[in-house]
């Protein structure tokens, strides 16, 4: 077994209302920043042991599908890196 860190980034799908991002976007615009769009995300870093990076990614995908994300309204990405 090797040590890995899986990073799961969860965001609302396009078209789903994101009030946190909308409020932040308006505040940034009031501060003089020009931007087209803003989306908020949640990022989870999971330290785990697995046989290889593919196994670690598979476990992180299962975590995302079962708890970290709601597939109806969220998209998510999983990145895995070896821990030193």
C-alpha cells in the first residue's frame, strides 16, 4: 500500500443557482474587478492508502458519488497525488 492524497473539487452544475458566488461576484464588481462569471467550489483533500493511484482515485470517486457531491446538481473532479 502507498500513501496518496485525493483532491475532490465539487461545484454546482452550470445553470444551478449559486447565491454565494453571485453575492461575491457583485462585491468584486463593486471593488472595480471586471469578470464574466464566478462559481463557488468545495474542495476536499482526502489522505488514504491504496494499492496504486488508480485504486485511490476509484475510492475518491465513490466518496464523491455517495456523499461529497449530489450528482443531480453537482459536477466534481478527482485528482490523486502520491504523498511523500
